[in-house]
């Protein structure tokens, strides 16, 4: 969008339809094999000329809206770091007034912060005329966080390393989901920590053998929903459930409502319920909205493109 001097970009939330977590590495990260699916829930980042950096946040997770100041407006915001990194690498001053309109709930396992950072890179690149190519932006994105490169490219991709080593996957078959969003966020590091504890106690497999992503990719390519449902994997589901036992009720509610498949999204606590088709997603969303276990539900589809200028 270009209204006067404003430039806007939007970026999607993601669901990890396959998330296999290896053992803890020496650098404190876990080796992942993940399949990302970008879904149609978008944050929009609007940037304008400014003096220094400033950030305002509206919508989901904004302090005033939720009563809980989940999304910081200072340098702790990933968007702030994205702006500094782009300015630094391009040799321009980091001057911009940035507004983040959030539809993606924070700390929900939907990569909202990563989406904002990716959208900010695209919008600021246009505002500042820095003309970074996709390869340059991908390198900056990987320095910002494991999920930021995927937020830039969107679609479907296989992620290795910490998730930042991406290979695009051609899968045009659309799948329909209902996201059930719980009241309170879960910290991603806390969920990985709980996985390490469960593994040390021998309560879940140690991660030496990672589940193969072939079945989920085949199902994303050609459907049907039942095949995709059968192939869903999330090694973070057990630790998320251990930290948040009421998630069990939420998963059961989705099964009882007739979801074709169900899993926790990323580190949770969002529950992703797979629908048969678009119409079934509308039905499932209405049923889950009335189940009394979610703060809010959203019917979405994927794949959708990554961070793009809008307007
Ligand atoms: P992921 O699935 O990528 O691990 P998530 O979706 O669970 O992450 P985010 O919404 O990215 O979590 O937010 C995680 C934390 O990051 C928040 O609790 C918040 O303090 C911080 N944060 C920094 N910048 C942002 C932002 N722009 N939007 C949301 N949270 C942000």
C-alpha cells in the first residue's frame, strides 16, 4: 500500500504440519525437521518516514486491547530488530514510524512475531529504497529468528537446522483448518525445556530418530484430508500438554466436533483442527466457538504466500 508516504506489508501465520525435534545441540538449539504451512491469518505492518524508530501495536495482544502487554513496543519487539538489521546492512539511518496491526495472537505457536519481522523487512525495504533481493532478506531473516525466513516465503516449505534452512515444497492443494486459540500464551523456550525434561525422564522418545516428513508432504500435494490428518506430527505436543493440561480438553473438543485431524500448532497453545473442506471448516468453527474451551476460533486455509506489500 502506498498512501502518501505510508507503505504496508502483510505476512501470514504458520502451522507446522510436521514438527520433528532432534536432541538438544551444543549451541542450545534443537535440530528440527519441520513442514511449514502458511495460513490465511495475517498481520499488517505499516511504515512511515520518522525520526529514529517508534512502534505502535493494535489488535491481538496489544496492551490496551487484552489487558496483558504481550507485544512489546520497544527494542524487544522483533520488528525493531528487523528495522535495525536492515538499516545496518544497507547503510541507511533506521528512521521509521511503524504500526503493527495484529490479527495473529502472540505466543500462540503461530509465529506472529516472525510474521511481523518479515512484513517489516519487506515494507521498510520499499520505504527506504534499499532494494534488497529475496536472498538478502532471507539472510537477515535467519539472523532474526528460526521462523522468520519462512514468514518471508510462505506457501509450504521444509525447514531443517533450527527451521531456518528452507526448501520450498510445491503443494497447491488447499487445506482448511480451524485454529482454536487459548487464553494465555506459552513460551516457546519453556516448551522445548519441558521436552528435554520429558526425554531425560524417558517419558517420550529421545529424538534420535526423527519422524519422516514424506507422508505429510504427499498428503499436502494431493489430499485428501484424511491422509493429511493421518500424517500430522508434532513432537512439541507432549510437552505443551504437560505444561498446559487443559489443552487435552481442547484437543478432545476438536475431535468430538468431528475434525478430520487435530494437533497443537508449533509450541502451542493454539489447536489446529483440520476440516474436510471450506464448508466443513465453517461448521467446525461454529461448533468450536461454542465449546467453551477457546478464547477465539478462526477458520483459515493454506497455503498462502509469504510477506508481501499490500494495497
Ligand atoms: P513461534 O511459533 O515462532 O515459536 P509464537 O508464535 O509462539 O512463536 P510470537 O507471537 O512470535 O510467538 O511471540 C513470542 C514472544 O515474542 C511474545 O511473548 C513477545 O513477548 C515477543 N515478541 C516480540 N515481538 C513480537 C511481535 N511483533 N509480535 C508478537 N510477539 C512479539
